[in-house]
C-alpha cells in the first residue's frame, strides 16, 4: 500500500498541473474528469443545498462548473496542502478544510450534499469503509461518489499497462522512476454494499468511459465521445465502463 507521505508527495508534485485537465483537456482521461464532474452535478444539482462538501477538492475545479452564487456554500476538503493552495488560488475567499476523508473534522449532518470524485482510488478497502461511514455521518442527505470499476475490461487493460507492463519494464531496465502510487479499482457491488451498510440507498448512477484511454489519437477520442454520449445511462453497458458515479441518499433523512 502507498504510505500517506508517498501520497502526499505525489499530490504535491501534480498539484500545479492538475487544473490543466479541466482548463485544457487533451487526453481521454482529461475529458473523463470534466465529464465526471458534469455528470455528478446532473445527478445532484447543488441549487437546493445550503452546504456542500467537495471531498478531494483538487485544483478547485468545481467552481468553474457552478454559478458564482453557489460558491460560498461550498467547503473544499482535501488532505493535500498543495492541492488546497491551488484551489485557494482559484477562490481566494473560499472555505477550505484540510484532513483525511476517513476522519472529517465537521459535525454530524454538517452539510446537505457531499461530492467525492476521484478520491476512492487512493483508499484501501478498510479506509474506503471508514470513509463511507464518515460521509454518512457528515452529510444530511446526499453523497455523490465516483470510483474505478474493477470489472471493466478497459480499466483492466489500463492498469495492466501501467502497473504490470510499464512498471516491470522500468524496474528491469532501471530507466524511469518506479511508480509510487496506484489508483485502486473496486467491484461496484462491494461499493454499493458498503454504502447500503452505512445507511444509504443508491438512487441513481452513471457509467463513464468505454475506452482504456491508452491511445489518444483523434479516432480514439472520437470513439470515446461516441460511446460516452450514448452509454452513460446504460445499465446493460455499465459493467464495461471504466468509472462509475453513484448517487446515494441517506435512508433516514426527513426530506
Ligand atoms: C484525482 S484528485 C480528484 C480531484 C477532483 N475531485 C476531481 O474530480 O478532479 C484526488 C484528490 O483527492 C485528494 N485525496 C486523496 N486521498 C485523500 C484522502 N484520503 N482524504 C482527503 N483527500 C484525499 C487528493 O489530494 C486530490 O486532491
């Protein structure tokens, strides 16, 4: 498992470029990030939320996607100081809290809606369970969570390339730095079971990226867009998609 300090160092290294994926998306995986955020906002429009917690604030890109009138309702949360600094550059008057998702320093039901996008991959299974229980505690109603689908053949191809082929090649040749971080993928059934065990019901979902993202030629990007538009709501194709976005609502909320 990656140590916390290795993860911290990784995010400090990528923090200054992270926002480029959103301001100037080039690769299929850049486009996926943009689409993931758009889809999350379509599953949980933030207009009715008085307080929103954006777990894994990254470079603060969420601000780009919601009207300025909502900015002051959003609390950006992240364990990386470097990422929070980037996000603060974008929103100098924003509210940011530093900490780990498994132990959020906010009270019970402190926010209406939590967005937690692109974070689950950095958690091991025990941390994921703790994180979901913590999201249940701090949210009053809704959590939107994305995660990498372990059963997707596209995800397997991508992870096999990076974590087996490329990593072995680097180690054997001594060329290039061995990878220090891995983006974990999860069986969707397991994530849904954890959400339900915590007290959520999964009320909506979307499926992203029918491509490994390993080739970024114009034809691959066109194919990606073609399938993305047609299959993001397809329960039949969903098991093949690289990424799932699920909306979970607390079973015991009053509304
Ligand atoms: C891949 S970025 C995703 C950023 C943004 N949510 C997005 O959708 O583009 C992951 C973010 O989660 C943060 N992160 C990773 N593990 C975390 C943890 N255990 N607790 C809090 N933040 C974490 C990282 O510092 C980083 O900012």
